């Protein structure tokens, strides 16, 4: 809570237009948002709490769960689409039994669809905690997931 | 001597120089400029293209590799981070320059290959493997018999006005940008011209918005400048989220100062004291570079109050868009900047009269603003020489999909599409025939091979009913299923719809569900999906028409574009999907079905065990059977059968 | 500037810059709307109001597009009708097919629209979407499956009520209306005013239903069911029945309730008069104590809730007086039990009211029999109407059979508190009961009357001048009070009613679309008040016989809402 207060104090009180930068900065340091943060920001910026929740749920960037130990991002750029990222997504959802924006029960994996990762030549592409894995196939997905599961 | 100069390079000093109309440079100053342009170096330098794609290809390892090589050879080597030349498929790209000789660019090299290349170059030998070409540089001796990089098919024929410094200079350094003539347009404008005069230039230049609509920029500028208000804003729309589009990212990462100068000029001309760059959180490198570049411009005295003692004050803020495609729409950005949900607003009032915090706001695309310094620097007459009668200047395109060379190209308006694909892009990958192009991303339209001669300009695009979009060009070959792509683009629009208005929120959902029913084989064909398939197809055009004419913002209005154009162009394939239930490209895997050849089947049981849908029945050593209505077409059985008994239908 | 535009081939006059919708309305052309709310900034989100403008490729929303000189409009061209129908079909394709069991059946804007646009078959296959029902609140229930995301409730809650308990959450097709962290209304800042119900075009919002409990109790011979009718009921109940004057409606409504099985039916008049008396005493005490602070009336539960959560510095300023709706059930139980020997535990008091916020309040007191204070069940006017219908009573055919039962003594101002400013007027009547001090013609502070939402006035009584204000609508209050603080203005007595106009516009009132005619409801109240205001109440409103309670002592000591929290 202390860092939240110190982040807040960098912004003028009651200026609603700073809501998004404030949330971004808080999330950068806490990695996700929760009710306590929402209430603190609401009180400081003088915005109804529900508005903050409403704004935060509108944008992809804000999260209300901590995210998995391994955060898997799947490229949904056109390059990857043409080369079958759909299969990759489906395979991941089937294997992990979660959808995008969700986190497995054990907290080990979370899934997210992201725009072009910039390696379209090697499509389809996924990224696990920032590590790019290229030329994915459903079979490779299985392997990779098994590998990461083992590291538990 | 040069080393001494490095420490003395002072942006302020340069600023003085650039301020002079016809700068009379003394020797030392000329040397300084040459040093900054790296037309004079005292030791070998390696230029690393550090941009987001090259980072993925591991450009960071090269820093270490170069350093090691330097240590091994007891040589001091400068390592300079630059932006990208635009040729993404050649990443990692590296420039090598030794004193007195022209810079050489290499692509697709590995840290292992690097030392041998460096060894050769310092010995004045140029290995030709992986070579892109040499760069023509003043007072640097060109390599004999070595092609120049602009003869490389990817670059030959491009008109690189915006891109000319990309991959050449250190992107964030204001000094380097200035040494290449940057910020002069701005400085001169402040010194010698009134905003009215400059506005005239913009009007005469025929500058048109690069985000797709081709809207005449001057119309907006006049509105903003002439709406009475105590405050005005310039908003640079850098929220590029088209899947398939990455030209803004490359430009922001490779030459942020150009964009910043464009914003400065726009602000001065429209009388705005505040400007905002709205870019994406997901572009961390672009954010970092823009931030650093802004910092440098600030310390060079080009931002702040009373800039260059002209009385004009300007502040540029960088905001990170927290991730929503619809926040590329101009009124949605305004909502987002005001701390609200990024939902588009009704127009009128237009942002030009009532924008951010209800003040007149000039909203432009990154690329549009980057054109402004060119126009001011060279004058509208010069500018209009490039391009066509009604579309002046150049346009950036990002090439992706099934194309041999991927990257960002800059072409004058009027260039035929064919040139982009065949010449710059090197044609379809693996020499396959071209099936179609998709221009304009998720709100774009397909272009078939027959239309590929169309020149790229607003006139012809309107005539041919094509969408230019912000410049993403996706190449499809016969291995791509357009129906499946249509479905995926609709899925994107559906996910990215803000949900405010019914035609878009529910329309995209409905069209998506129709397309899904067309591209998948439902477990039970009698049910909902089959009904949806036939009923839906008959209504898809009507839904699209209503979405187009009634949606609140551009997203909903154009969401059905790919579907409508695709249904026209790929009627046959659509019918195959709908009636014959096959996908000739084999992409809609769900449409495949499998059958077991009783002659070959040994009853080994393995397919039954592996089938994820439990669609196979049979007892050991007897012929197995696939229940077609349960089979999802995954192909697992086909993969595992060792007896070649599974047939694809 | 008045200009002429061409609509459907006819010229009509319009003001330049006004919304197309308003111009059309003024000229008798109806264009359907869903998300529009007059008096609020248009959002243009439903797109059902689109019209065709010659020369434009797309259709424009009439509710938000301004009129311009050159316009040639078509409001019902085939293209427009097709677009509206398709939009509606898209909505209906995901809307539950549950009209028959829906609260808003036959009173639903969506249903009417489907009828108006002649949707005769569903060309888009129907999809069942499961969406969460928020039934955490004791006042109202949200069924998001029926929500068409018009955003009207959100705007009312934020812009009119300054509460902002709800907003859009998520994006795209996952968008829904919800509360902070999706926890449900009872964990939000909702003050239970029910204003959102009044503006919802569909059955997505409704009050928590107490009907079944009441009907069961009416049929149970073991229970004595007592009706307690709030004056605001009388203001609008006529809208459900063939219109009658206030007096007839009063008697026939009471007859109907008796026929429905209420053993006794009382008006809340005496209680309200008593409340006014106690408030007056408190007020005078405070004045005598020379307090510089204003006293806030605490009659409106939503206002009290609002103060507790958003303006807690005002809590000490709330009049520490139990409202009549809490006081009367207790007195009635005591009295009836004393009279008839019926055990208090089997006396059920049903409060019939316009106030949704009375529902959670009732739950916080204890059920039949205990020495709880509040009513056992609370029926909104809408529910009351349903009970009457359910039990087969045709109110229009009822003569003057029965009058309300008598309780307490004469009440003069019993009708007034249905209106914003009414309780204040009741207090003024008491203050000015020495006729000589009456400062205003006819003994009636004229500026108090009417439906204006912010009223300030000074009143002469007891040899001095009091500054008073009556405010309705919470945003009105918020802004007004900020201004009072900023300008350091002084008030002695402030009455705040959460619903604009007061209980005649309460969350339990009949839903008459977004433009409820409050004025005619107010007129009805004045009409009834005229009939009874001649009565002079006994000076100190003695307690009814047989009730020996240290009432005065207990009454004054607690805040109504402490128990609600
Ligand atoms: C859904 C949607 C997304 C958009 N995304 C972008 C974008 O990512 N980048 C952009 O520059 N313009 C985008 N636009 C266009 C902007 O609304 C706006 O027209 C543009 O910034 C104006 O710039 P211009 O005049 O320079 O073309 C988008 C529009 C819509 C409707
Ligand atoms: S068209 Fe789509 S994105 Fe645009 S306002 Fe409507 S719902 Fe939102
Ligand atoms: S795997 Fe092949 S051989 Fe074995 S049971 Fe299946 S079809 Fe027959
Ligand atoms: S294709 Fe897949 S689902 Fe169909 S039978 Fe073979 S393994 Fe089973
Ligand atoms: S909300 Fe209206 S349309 Fe929906 S079920 Fe209820 S009555 Fe029918
Ligand atoms: S209106 Fe039609 S659907 Fe509704 S109850 Fe009557 S017959 Fe049934
Ligand atoms: S009842 Fe009142 S406070 Fe609660 S959500 Fe509805 S309008 Fe808002
Ligand atoms: S609950 Fe009712 S008023 Fe609120 S958004 Fe849904 S349909 Fe509209
Ligand atoms: S104004 Fe009346 S109906 Fe509305 S909340 Fe207050 S007491 Fe209830
Ligand atoms: S489309 Fe996936 S990396 Fe570019
Ligand atoms: S999905 Fe259709 S050609 Fe394939
Ligand atoms: S009423 Fe006009 S858009 Fe909803």
C-alpha cells in the first residue's frame, strides 16, 4: 500500500484525467490491480470506484489477477493467423483448460492474445514470459507446455 | 581530435548553426557535422539495428560478439544502436564501417558469422554473403564492385522521404538528427514565418491523412486554427493496432525526431501549446525511444516555453494507450486521454472544433505528421512533384503474410500494387502464385490478382472500391483460406468492438457466428450450426449493410468490409464451404473428414486411443470405423496410423 | 435561428443546431428511441433512432445529430425501417424469450418496439446467453440477460443521483452493466432509490418482490394482515385504474385492499404528522440551543444512506427522528394487539409505498411478533397493483365501500410528505400554528409548492426568520450543498429527498416511460391536501388510547439508519 500512496502522491489530487497513467504506474509496480487499489485510487482522484473498475476492465492492459507463473502470449497478428495461430490458440486452451485473460487453477499458466510480435516470418509465434518461441505447431505446443509443467 | 569533439558536441551549439538561414560553417563546425553524420570516423564502427523485431532475433547477443571481437583483435570498436532499414525479413541487420570507407549492411547474420565478416572488412575485403549493400556516404570511399544498398530489390524504387534516416542514425539523438538537417524546418518556421503563411503551404501541399480516409489535412488545420479557444491540442495518433501493420512502430523506433518535428510544426501552425503522442503500452521500445527523443529535444531547447526566443511555447506529452484497438479511433483516444473508457463519441462535434477537454484538437496519424517537416523544408511545389495529381507524397506500407521479403516500404503515390508485392516483396513466398491481397487490415478489403495493377492512390482506390487503410498489406497464396481469414478478422473486430452500439456489438458477433458455422463442422449437423449456416449466409450481406450504415464509429462501419469483399471475390470457395463442406486450402481443418480404409486397417487400435473426440470405434484386430458426425477433423488418427489406413476426404 | 428542413417530402420548421429528434417530435413525427433520455446528453449508442439524410452514405442518429439548413430527411424510408428492424432483431436474437414471465410484460419498451417495427418472425436464430443475475440487493434485482445496454440506468445513477453505483464493465460482447469488482449492488454505493428501475426500458431492473409473502399472509387465517398506505401511493395509483378524482380513488383503493384480504388498512397520515411534530420540536430545541448548524430531515432513507457513505460529515446534522414508516408499524401492532387481544407475533404489517429503499430498511427490523419496529413487508405501488389484480378485484367497479381505519388523531398534513418540500411544509404549518404569525398569504408558503427540485425560502414563525431549503435529486443536492459551503450560506432546515420531486417520483412508482408526468401527480397530492388541510389537528397529537409507551423518549434518540448499516 505504501508504494501505491507514493505513486498517487506524484499526481495532483482529484484530477480525473490522470486515471489511466496512475493505474498503469501502479500496475507496473504491483503487477495487478485489486479492490484495495481501486478504492485508494477512487479516494485520491475523487472518482467513483465503479468508474475505475469500469475503465480498467475496458482495456487489455489491466489485470485483476496476478497472472500465471508463466504468462503465455499468443500472437494474433495476420501473419500468424495465416500460418495457423488459431490451432495454437485452440490447443493451448484445450491443454490448459483456460481462455484468454484467465489463469490456471494452480496459478502456473495464464493466457493472452496479443497483436503482432514482430517475427511474422517465423509464424506462428508465442511468447512465454517474454521468451519468443517460433514456428509453433499444435504438437510443439504440447511439448512446450509439458516442458514448462515439468519445471514446476 | 574527433574524440575531443564528441565531448564537445553540444546541441545548443548546433542549434545556433542550424538557426542561420545559410549557415556559414567554420571548419570545426563542419567537422562536427561530418562527425555526427559519421562521415568521418576514427575507428571501426558496428551499427546494430536495434528495433523490436531484431531484438527477437537476438540482436543483443551481437553487442557482446562485437566487443569480444574487438578485444581479440585489440581494436577499439564503436557500437552504435540504430533503427531499422525497414527490411524486417533480413533481421538481424548490421552495418559495418571502417574509417574512410562507405558503410556496409549485412542481413540475417549470426553472432558466429560476425567475426569473420569483421575480420574481412578490416582487411578491406567485402564478403558478399549476407550482404545487403553499401551506403553512399559523402567523403567516404565507396567499395569497388559492391552494390549499393538502394540497388537491393527491396529498396530499389522506393522513395524514402520518411525512411531515409531509418537504420542510419541513432534514433534518439537530437544532435544526429540535426546534423542531417532535422529541426531546421521548425527553427526556420519559428524565426521567419507566421502560422498563416505556413498554413498556406500545408493547404497548397495537398497533404492528405495517411490513416486511410485520405482526408485533406488543411481542412482540419484551418478548423483547429480558426476555432476561437484559449487552448488547442495536437494529438499524434500512434496507437497502431492493426494486425499486420507495423510501419508506425518501425518509424517511431527508427526516427522519432521526425515525428516530433512534425508535431512541433503542426502545433506552431495551429497555435496549439500542447501536444500529445498517444502510443501503445505494447510498444515498449517505441515508448522508450520517443521518451528519450523528447528529452533530447527538450534539452536542445526545442520544447518548453519561449522556444528559440520566438515566444512560442510547446509541451509534448507521451501517453501510453492501455490496449484497445478501438482507441485508434480519434474520439475514442480523446475519451481515453480524459481518463474514461475508450468509447468513441458522436460526431459532430468533431475533434477539430471540440476535442480533448472540449478544446479544438488536431488529430493526425504518425505518418501524416511525419510528412509535415518535408513540406515545410522543401515547399509544397517540391512535395507535389512526388505522387499523383490528387495524392501527393509518399505512403508507407508494411508487407506481411506469404511474401518473400517482409518489411516497411515507402513508395510514391501512384505506384502499382504489383510493384510492392513483386518487386519489393519479391513475390509470393516459395514462388507460389498469388491468390489475393488484403489491404487495410481488419477493416480492409481483398484485392485479387486481376486488380494488382491498380496504382496506389486515393483516386484509383476509390474507383476500384478498395481500402488503403493505414498501410498494412497482407499477401495470400493458394495455401490460405480467405474464408478462414475473414472469420479471424471478424473475430478480431468482435473482440475489439467497444460494445457501445448494437449494430457493431451484436452485428460482429452474429457475423462471426455465421462464419464459424461455415468453417467448422459441427458435431451434429442437424442442430443450430447448420441452420445458422444457411440462414446466416442469406442474411450476411444485409447485416453488413446495416452495420455499415448505422454503426457509431469506423470500427463497426467497416468491420464487415473483408467479409463483403471476400464473399464477392471468393464466391466459389464460399459455396464449397457452405454446401460441399470442404476447404480446398485445407486450412479449415474442422471441415476435413477422415475415413478408414478397411483394406489397410489392421485393427491396431492406436487411432482409437489417440482420437481426442472419441470418434473411432472398433475392437482389436478388427477394422475400425470413424463416426463422421463426431470427428472434428483434427487429423490425429491420420498422423498416428502406421498402416496408411486413414484417408482424408 | 428557425430554419426549414425537408422531412419525408414535407417542410417542417426547426431550430438550427437542435437535435433532429426534437425537431421531429415538435412536428408530430415519431422516431423510436432506446438509449435516449430527454434532459441528458445523448450517447447515441442504440442506433434505433437512425434516419436517412439525403446525400450521406450512412444513416444518422436522430437523438444526437444536429439539424442543419440543407437537410433533406427520411424518417421511415424502407432503408431506415430495414436498419431499425435489423438492429432490433440483433437484440432480440439474444434476448430471453421470457416475456410471459417478465415483470415488464406489456409495459416493456423493447416489446413495444418489436411490435412497432412489426417483427413477426426471428430471422436470426435465437441464442440463449447465460448472464448473471445480481440479487444481492434487498431493494432491487438486476437481470443482465434482459439488459440491452442502453446505459440509461448508469446515467441516472451517476448524473441524477450522484451515486454512480453501476457502470459498464468489460468491452465488446462481454460488456455488461455491473458494480465495482462485480460484487453486486449491496456491496456497492447503491442507495436503493430505485430511480434506475424507472428509466430501464426493459425488465432488466425490478424491485425485490415481496408480493408472494404478502399474498400468503393475506390468505393465512392465523395472521392479521395490516396495510399501511403511504400518501405517495395515492398520487399515482390512479394511473393504473380508470382515472378518478383523488377522493374516490382513495376510498375505492382502500375498499380494494380490504377486499383483497387486508384486515385493516391505515393511512400513514397520523404517523407523518407525528413525525413532523417531533421534527419541529427537535428543530426548535436546536434553535434554542443556538446551533449555527442546519438540521437535515432524515425522512428519506436513500438520502440517509447517501449521507452515511458519501457525506459522513453530515451524519451529526441529521434529525435524530424515527420516520413514520418505522414508527407506525410498531404502534399499530401494539394498538391492535391491545384492542383485539391478537398476539403481536401474528400481526403482519405491510407497508405500501413508492419507496424501494423502504424494503431493505424493513428487513433490518425484526419479523412479526418481536418488538421490531418496521413493517414486515413492503410493497411498491407496482406490486400493490399486481396483488389487487391477482386477487381478482376490479377497482373501477368498486363503490365507496370502506374508508381507511382510524388511528391516532387528526392529521392535517398527512399527504404533503409525498412531495419534495412536503415535510418541510408540514413543519412550517406547525411552526406557524399561531395564526397571527403567518407571514405568507393564505398561510401557505407559495414557493414551497411546485415540482422545482431546488427551493430556498425564508419562513417567519415564532418571532423570527428561518432559512429553509428543500432539495430533491441527489446530484441537485450535491451541487447545491457545495455551493452553500463555498458561499458560506446559512440554512436552518434542509430537507433532501433522493428522488427528484420526492416520493411521487419514487422508485416504486408506476413506470410511465422515461417521461413520467410528475406534475399531475403533484397536483393530485395538492388536491387531496386541500380536502384535509382544513382539519385542525389536536395540538399535541396525543397517542391513541391504550398505548402506553415512553414513546417521546425513545423516538428522539436514534438515527433511522444506524440499524440499516
Ligand atoms: C477502429 C479504428 C481504429 C483506428 N486505428 C487507427 C490507428 O491505429 N492509427 C491511426 O493512425 N489511425 C487510426 N484510425 C483513424 C483515426 O480515427 C483518425 O482518422 C486518424 O488518426 C486521423 O489521422 P489522419 O488524418 O492523419 O489520417 C482508426 C480509426 C478507427 C475507426
Ligand atoms: S461501432 Fe463498434 S467500436 Fe464503434 S462505437 Fe459502436 S460498438 Fe463501439
Ligand atoms: S491406426 Fe490405422 S491400422 Fe490401427 S486401427 Fe486405426 S486405422 Fe486401423
Ligand atoms: S480426425 Fe481427429 S477427431 Fe476425427 S477421427 Fe481422427 S482423431 Fe478422431
Ligand atoms: S424485458 Fe421486455 S422483451 Fe424482455 S422478456 Fe421482459 S417483457 Fe419481454
Ligand atoms: S402473445 Fe403469442 S407468444 Fe405471447 S402468449 Fe400470446 S400467443 Fe403466446
Ligand atoms: S437504486 Fe439508485 S443508487 Fe442504486 S443503482 Fe439504482 S439509481 Fe443507483
Ligand atoms: S439495466 Fe435497463 S436501463 Fe440499465 S442498461 Fe440495461 S436495459 Fe438499460
Ligand atoms: S424520495 Fe421518497 S421514494 Fe425516493 S428514496 Fe426518498 S423516501 Fe424513498
Ligand atoms: S503476425 Fe505473429 S509475429 Fe507478426
Ligand atoms: S477454410 Fe476454406 S478454403 Fe479453407
Ligand atoms: S436513441 Fe438515438 S441512438 Fe439510441
